[in-house]
C-alpha cells in the first residue's frame, strides 16, 4: 500500500524526550519473572540466575544500513536480532534488552513508531523484555544501540578460546545469502536512480533479500545441541564473514584450521545469483557476512551425534597452530584463509 504523502506527520520535538519515550515504549509488555522493574524508573531491576551474558551492538545509518531500501520496521527487528545472535553464540538464553536511539528531526514520530514496532516484534518472537534505553537527537541520521542480557549455567557457557586440536568445525544453516541480498538491493537502487518508474522483480531473490533485511538469530541451536547431548568446545556467530570468524576461533584457541570448500553450505539461490553477478560463491560465503549463523567446534567423539543432522554442516577441523589456517579447494589446492570479511571501520554498506 502506497503511503499518502499528504498525511500529517508529528514532529518528534512536539512530544519532548520523556513524552517520546513514553509514547514509543507503551507497546512493550513484560513476560519474564526476572524483570522486577522495567521502563519508568532511573534504572531497570532484574533478578537473574546463573551467569549473566551482556552484549551491545551499535547500528549507524550510512555505515550499517541504508534507509533507501531498509524499511524501519525491518531495521528495528534486525537491530534486536543481531544482538541476540551474540547471546546464542555464548550458548546462553537472552531475557532482556535495552534500546537507545539517536535520531534527527527528519524522522517524524510515525517513522519511529514503525521502528519500535519492529523492535517489539523481535522481542515477542525471541521472548525478551524491553527494560530500558534512551532517546536523544542526532545531527547525522539515525543511530540504534541495543544491549542484550542473557543467562546460562556456568558449565553451559561456550567461549571462543576452548577449541582443541582435531575438533570438528561445524556451521548451522547456509552462508552467503545476506551479502547477495545486499547486492540485489544496491543494484535496484542504481536502477531506480536512472528510472524511478522501474518496477523490480525481486521474487527470484526472495530468500536472499529476506536474509539481508530480516535475518533471524539461531535460537534453536543451543537447544538442538543440548538435545543431542553436545556441548561445543568453542562458538561464535557469523556476522563479519566465515573467514573472519574462523580466524577469531583459531586466534583465541591458539590453533590452526582446515576448511573444505566443498563442505560449505550454500542455498541454491546463492549459487544461481552468484553466477548472475559473475561472482564466486565460495568467496561470498567466506567473506560476505551478516548471515548470523553459528560457527562452532565439537569434539571428534561427537561426530556420530551431529553427522546426519540437517541443521548442521561439518566444514573442517582444527589443527595445531603451526599448521596455519587454510581452505582446501574443490581442486584439492590448499590456500591460506585471510580475513576479508566486512569491517565497519573502513567500509560502508
């Protein structure tokens, strides 16, 4: 449905800071008994069990997202998901989030309502309480900072630094789709600049675009592993590209690694669209980023438990540090893995 451009918009300054916060946060409900006090006081009060996991992500307009093709509701949803992914990567369960935004006056109240609708949708889907945050003005566009809080038993938390030599390297889902979704959206934006009346046919790329605009965190993986009686020795989420994350695990665990190209899971849309863009699908999977799948290592004796599970792909194994970090190609050539994943400090989306 097309937006009626004549519909009056409410200036955010008309509500004031506290009025705006109250207006935007009234949609949130509390589901966890561990949330003693949420929005409305100087600070939230939580009563949590086990060990707490805390993570924060900052999303900046023009660096992490482009408003020309990122709907605000999707942006709010994605901002929550990327934080929760880090909690699941610790093998923990998220329970609360805080949401802070800095916004310029080009955004009316109605636009922020859309953003918070997305935040609320993600909070409900992943069963987390929104317990606080802040709003302030910005002179350079929209900024979103979300902090996620989770918990786990001490013995269940998984770090990056406990992998062992000969551990299997495993990944959930498939890789590369989010990056190609971004390429599709960028291409259509360029077409629109030339011909604003052009109507793109995005149906063939639906999976890729959804992975970019509305990713999902793998909340199912910790439970799947627990049901299989598998505790990973190390784990990380894939936000910056497989190559970067593999190197993080290796550096933290002081190990090397061998990854096999023919074992990297790719969706059929990734393969066909890579060919369309004349790009190498393995390069995209290794370096694209924003897949928000989980990469983890398991002991070799756990191989029978996961070998036939459709949620996981065994893509390699850990080695001694002196052997280095390599990709074995389909042609059986061994090449060093170099971090070419996305870096927010020197690139923009």
